[in-house]
C-alpha cells in the first residue's frame, strides 16, 4: 500500500484525537480518546512513529492527577508508545519514571499498578531504560518486591518478575553506593532546612518561577500554563557502549577489574551478600518450601572454601 494515501488521514485522526483529549469535559470523554489512541498506535505501529513525541507529551502530564481508571488507560497507552517509539521517549524518561513509580505506590487500585508494571516493562525493553531506574530511584526494587510478596494475583506476580528481568541486574556494590548517596543527600537537606528555618532555596524541591507553573528543581521538563510538557535541555549522562569489548585492567597481583572498577577478588563481599540472602530465606517462616534449597546452596558455597567460611559462621 502506498503510504501517501494513508498518512494524511492518519495525521488528521491523530490531531483530532489529541484535540478532543485536550478539551475533554469529562473523564469519560478522555477515556474514549485514550482508548482510540491506543487502538490507533497498536494498529499502525510503523506509520504512527513520527507522531509518538506529540502524543506522549500530551499524555504524560495527565497521568499523576487522573482518576485511577483513566490513569490506567494512560499508562497502557504509554506502554504501547514505548513499543513503537523506543528511543524517542528517552528525553522524557525522568518524569515518566516518576509517574510510573507514583502509580506503583498506589495500593488502592490493582489495575493501575498492573498498567504501571507493563509500562515500566516496555520502557525497559524498548527504550533502553535499564539499571538507571534503580540508581535514580533506589526504592524501586523494594516497591517491586513488596508487590511480589503482597499480591496474590499470579498475573501481577509474573509481570513483576518480567519487569525485574527487563530492568536488568545491577551490581550490588553500585546499588549500595546509590542508597548511601540518597541517604546522605536527605540528611544534608534536612540539616540545611532546619538551620535556615525551612526556607533554604537550595534544599527545597518546589519553586514557582516566571509564571510557568510549579515544577521541581532539576526536572528536565517544565509545565506550561496549558498543561503541555515542554522539554528542557539537560546534560546527557554518558551512555556506555555495550557493544565495545573493554580490556580488563590488571592490578597488583594480577586481579582484574571490570568497567565499573569492581575487583573480582575473594574478599568476601559477594559471598557475604549471598549468605545474607540465604539466611533471610531460612529466617522467614513463610518460605519453608525453600529452606532445603537454601541449606544446599550454603553447603555448595562453603564446601570449596573450607576454613575460609569461618567468618560467616557467627
């Protein structure tokens, strides 16, 4: 089929739906517009990509303040746009992750959380948002594991495991540093706020500036008066080239390090992490079905090291 016969009609439909969403007078009208947009995106994935940015910038500011049912539809559309747009959504990643985590923290609506999980899964799979969400939001992993433990729905548990797998495995040492940095920053801001009577402009995260509405300091996006999202230039953090094979850097004694500087040595750090994880399983009475496997794992770990396991016996 010749795209020249389709693209004008497709463009008119996208503009019409976005206009109706912009001036919708009720949640019902907004839901219908979002539903039609989602059908359009899924049915014409290859042809709708030029309009992904416009659709996304219209949808994203409405997620946080929308009712649960409408927010669920918006997040479903985000998941569909992530599949189609891919890297086109990366400039909006900061505010997108904040909205998704806000939806995941809402324990009152399971449908909304399920939609947020699917959106996060698609963003990690198709937009390349891996590892960094754990660094920028250290509480994300705890939120996901809490959902996994508290939700009896097997479909949601499966979606959580898919999302964790899509986000990737972060180096434990790097994750520990991220948590420490977050804690230190919170303590520093609290001290600065208390010393200035709670009016320190550097410690505050909410400012009102230039009549453009309220926005968070450091947020790469600014909301205009009409609610649309305006991209703001920011310094892009360097992205690792995962296709480039890096040579190991030998240290004294011939112990190599990886690209993060982590030493592959037998200093016991990773062994301690593994032992602590297995002990948590043994101490949890709800995980009795895994106690035998945990004991076998401890035996396999300690058998090769023999006397070196003495520090862990305490």
